[in-house]
C-alpha cells in the first residue's frame, strides 16, 4: 500500500499471538493498514477474525496472555509498540485514541454517578478543576443528546436506558478530544431505532470534533451507511481493502462475495438465506495458502499451496486472492450480488436504519 | 423505604419472639426439672435430712422459675376456707406396725379435707409433707409458660410502681431534676427507679430506666441476680471513690447513685440514712473491671478492626497480583488457616506468644496489664482474616474482569486509579453487608479463645449455662443473640443502600 501523507495511523506487518493453555495462537497474521485522517474505516469480518484484537493493539489493551510478536504501529511520529509501561500507554489511551465498547449496559461503573465518570477523565487528562470539569461534562452530555443534563449529572447508570448509556460512553470517549475513536461494535447491543440514532450521533460528532473513526462491526448495513473505507478481515488477515463503493459494488475476494451474499436484506421470500459453508481455520496451526480456500467454491490448487499477495485493483482497492492473478481463470461474482447497487438503493429508499435520515 | 424498614422491624420482632418461644418450650418441657438442682449442692446439703424443707425449697425454686404454681396449706386455707384455724389443724397419730416400728400418720380436719378437695377440683395436685401438712402444685403447660414469660418480660416503670405500706405519703410524680453531679435528668418519685433517664461517662452515655427487660433470675449458677445483671454487671472488686451522696454529704463509696431503686422503709438502716434522705437506697456498685459483655466486646472489636485492617489490604494485594507471588503466598496462608483446626492454631500461637513473654492465661496479669490482651486479640483477628481475605480477593477479581474496568482502562486511567476509584467501591459492597453483623455479634464472644485464655467474657456463657441447666440464662442469651443477629442483618441491608445506589429498599420491591 502506498504511503500517504495524511495517514494518522499506520500499521505495518503486525502479528499478535496469544498463549492459550500452553498453546500459541496467532490471532493477527502480518497485517498492514493505513488509516487516513478524517476518514471512517470499517473493519468487517466474522467473529474470531481478529477485528477487536487488531484495534486493541492501538491502545495496548491486549488481554494479559496476548502479545504483539512483530510489527509497528506508527502514530504521531512514534511507534506505539515501543510503549512498554502503563504510564506510557496512558498518554495514548483516552487522550489520543478512545474506544467505545459493545455493551453500554456494562461499560459504566454501576456505583459511580454518570457525572463522576465523565469528569474523571476531564480532570485526569486536561488537568481541570472539579467545577470546570463538571461544566464541561454537562456540555458534553447535552452534546450527545441527554436532556436535563444538569439534573441527570448526579444520576447513576442504572437510571439510564441502554441507548442513553451508550451516549454517555461516547461522551466519555470524546471528553478528551481524541484523534481516533475506535467503535467496537457500538450498536450491537442496542435495538434498531437506537442503533440508527447512535450511528448518526457518532457521524455528527466526527464532523464536529474532527476525529478519525474506526468501526468494528459485522453489520454490513452499518458499514454501507457510515464508512468511507472498508477492510475485510478473515482469519487474522485483511483480505480486501477499499473504498466503500468498491467493496460493495466491485468486490474481488471470494470471502467478501460470501459476506455480501449473506446480507439478510438480499434474501428472497421463500428461499433460504445464503450462508458461507464451513468454519474458519484453527489459528493454533500454521495456515498454508489462502486461509479461505477450504470454504471457497472458487478455490484453485495454488490456493492450498501458497499464500496470495495483496493484488492492487485500483489505487485505493486491494484484495488478497489468487483470482486477481493474470494467470487465473476469469470468474464472475455470485449472481445475487451482481446488481447490489440497485438492490441497496431499493432497500435504503425504504428508510429505516440504512436509509439517510 | 420507611414502610419497608417498619415491615422488616415488625417481622424481626415476631421472629425473635417465635425463636424465644420455641426455646422456652423446649427447655421447660423437655429437660427434666430435677436437673436444675444438680449444681446447687451447697444449698441442698444444708437441708440434708429435712425432706420437707427440701420439698419446699425445690417447689419454691420451680415456682420462681415459672414451672408451676406452688401453694402451701396456709395459703390454701386462706383462699378456700371460711374457718382458717380449723383448716390448719394437723392431727398426729402414732402407728406401730407389725415389726414394732413406730411411724407417724397425719390426718386433717373436715375443713382441711374440703380445701384439699377444692384444690383438686381446680386441677392442682395435692401432696403431703412427711412431717405433716399438705401443699398443692399445678404445672403450667408449655403455652402458659411462654405466656407468663412474655407477660413479665417488659417492665414499664411508672410513679405508681412502688407499694410501701410504711410510706403512705410517698409523692408520685415524674420530674426533670438534676443528679448528684448537677447534670439534668428525668427523675421519678414513686417509680421503682429514682432516675428514669440520665447521662454519665459510660457507653452509650445516655441511659434509661423507663422500660426494662426482665428475663427472670439466674439459677443455679450466678444465683439470684437477674440474668441481665449477671452479664451486664461489672466484675472485680468494689471501686470506692470520693462521691457526693444524694443527701449532700460526701464520702467514700462504690455506689452508683444513678442505678438506685426503691428500698422498703422497713428495711432501711442507719447506713442508708447516712447517704440518702429518701427511700431510693438500693444501688448497684461500681466495680473495678468491666462486665462480661464488655470484656467480650473489647476483645471482639479490637480483633475485628485488626482483622479488617489486615485482610482488606491483603485481599486487595492478592487480587491486584493475581497469579503472582503475593497472591500465591496469600493463598497458602488462607489454606493453612482454613485447614488448621482453630484449637490447634490457638495453642500454637499461645506457645509462640509465651516464648516472647506474653502471658498464656488472662488472669495472670489481669485486666490492668495490656500484655494480657495482646495474644487473644491477635489470635481472634488472625482467625477471621482467612475468609475475609479470600472473599475480598474473589470480589476484586470478579470486578477486575468487568466491562467497566476495561472501559476505564481505555479512558486512560491508571491501574491504581481503577482499583481505588472503581473496583474497590464495587467489591466492598458485599463486604459492607457483613460488617454490622461482625460488629454486633462480637458481643457473643468467642467460645474457644475465651476458654483457652480464661477470659471472663460472654463466650463461655451459653455453653456453661446449658451445662449447668441455668434455664433462664439460656433463654436470655437465646433472646439476645437472636435479636442481635436479626437486627444486624437489617442494619447490614440498610448500609448496602448507602454504598450501592442500585439497591433501594422498598416494600413493593421484588415479587411481593
């Protein structure tokens, strides 16, 4: 991938290993990815593909049995992986790179007031007084859409609904004006109407505060709605990366085809929904060739023998599949996603979460 | 909230009464009543050879303790006969049997037989003394015993309480006066107690005599004072001090004038006249050493504070270093403490303490020497650290894995801040619930430690009373411990609402 001057975060050859009961599992396998400032990048993939682990390395929040065994993460002219102590990471966490987690019901401390949990960060990172922090916290609460913020400042999380708690989590994440906001499935635990509100809130705030958003999700509907770029992850690798239009309307990797084909919105009444057969490979063993080959109906012999390189499709679009090799036979993407553009337009026109509000 | 607490209090009171009632019925109906005299050999030996006196003594005791109603001939004749003198006649006949041995036989007048018949009709069992005369007894049923117990349990002091035929002009009023120290107090003339409400330097500083609990007398151990007095009165020798008597004179006395109760005019003596100008001359005394309850409490509270002071930091350190050395050492310690029988641990510590010069029995150096307290307190504290440590560690570890901790980390808080500001407050919630119980139940003392060190505390009271068939004491202790347990649980729950905002005590909560 080309170097870009506007890159805010550059990951190079990242490899992450976990020790699980005396066995070593490779969760991220040699991933490189650049995040362009101000762009929304969505990382998609099924459970266990390494999406969360990948972003956790940006803030040094891997689980205790995990370890970055190779690679570099460049941020503001510094390789983050040189941070060793918690103190060094604390300069990044919250302050520069903030994270919003999946479950707002449990992300907040149940026995501390909402106000305390917001101002705590402001006091910590901006060195403000208690009164100043309170004023700023109330402003933030209003900004994320909490009515009567002043009264609700002293309330406890259990007095808030799920959607409101997620708004508070976002307010806390933004309290220090981070450069990057990682949203780790921020709407998975919320109901559909609230999902849409939260997504729009993050979108609006990104514009206002000028942070770069990284979405982790397996909801392609959300991706279509919010993302500028999409990275598709499979078995610890990025198998396809490109502009959102390129991924949706000109996907090249068989796994991306599978993902798109399994969009429930594309299902027709009476027919079974499409599902990718098989299961992802075990990450305990070394993977030979293309990790997706055993589940792919387009697999060639080379897919089982040698790992494919990143093929460049356009300046912004890359895919890691032998199908892009000039010697490969020409194959068409599955029929169900061939006119995805029209189908998506038809779907989004109906409104709902994926439509423009 | 108020409604909820009221409901809980009412239920708690009912529970205490039910438990006490069960204890009373069990004790009075299932334990042979002869057993209570087993430890009263001194008195019974004195009466040896006088079978009628023994019968009277025993029946009097049983009546006092509430087993039965005991009436002697005189009383029977007074209530049932019109001709008292005729009724009281006992005719003695000497009978010589076939072997030439003389025995005496007794017959009673017609009036006497009439009274006997009347009492038999009323359900009494009439019996005859060996040396003439008759008496009647009637056993109370279990329910009657319970009813009588609770009827006499609560005593309310009123100005009409004193009935003294020698003092017809006794003023009857409640008034606000000042005590002999010049401190205001609510006083009474005509009540049992001179002071109904007063302040002094002893915990809890404000004392009342309006309502007192009466659990009956302690027997056969600690004879005659009421059971509450036994556990509450200070111990040791009289503590004489320079005092101003209620009549204004000064002198050296151990009397605690706040506790004075009415003394019948007939029994007032010149000693009393020297100190008092009224009839309130029956006073408790100051003693040099604290009561049994206080003894157990002193040990219990110090040990408790020490236990928490050790266990909380240790448990937190274990949780913070889970799987590392501090944790491993802590787990070894906890395992040893739990596996080791407490008696073995106490003796081990005793030997260890003896080596460095600490006394191995409390009375060796006694109340005044701090050395007497060190070893028992350390043992008591260490024995409760193990479970506290493991629970704190467990709650902390639980909380450490919670999502909000992950989020707090991602906010950029340091590990230390997260522990102090977030995890501890969550982990302490279940611990807080248990603190009132631990504090209040210190009163019950520690059976084993107090026995091993011969500490004059409450710990041995319950087992000793059971062994000695001191029934009233057993009931008193059952009542006290039950009441304290139930109310400390309630206080624990109330305290939870303070530390955990999610918990709201509400009468409508749950499935009700």
